[in-house]
């Protein structure tokens, strides 16, 4: 699997590839990744992390989303690969909060 920087077209066999829940905060991040890296993808709603994980593992979708700490064990075991984080995008990086 290639990183977003290496891969310009992220979908195969007509299946959705960049996934986010409809009208969620991650929707903006998905759109920003598509714009930043010139990706051609078909965003689709997948539900929460557990449902998204099942869809990725069963081959229904190519790329899914999650939130810490869901999936860390699967990543450690080599079952999945983290290809990008929201902090990878300019403007979305974690910033120190004011007191």
C-alpha cells in the first residue's frame, strides 16, 4: 500500500476508497487530503471505527478512518497500515492550546 503522497488515484474495482462518516468532522480532513495530494476517491459513509475496520478487513473499502486507540493492536500485528494522519495536512496539525 502506498502513502497518499505516493498514490494519486486511490480506488480499485469501483469500491469506495477514502472513507468518512457523512457530515462528520473527518469529512473536511478527507476533502483536504484529496485536494492536497490530487487524489481521486469516492468518499462514503462507513459508521464508527469498528464498522469501518470490518469493512477495510473484508475488502469492501480500500481505506478507512479511525481514532486512537482503536486499531493500534492490528497495526502492531501487521494486519493494517496507517497511511496518513490528520496532522499530516498543513493547517490540521495539532497546535498547543491556550490556557
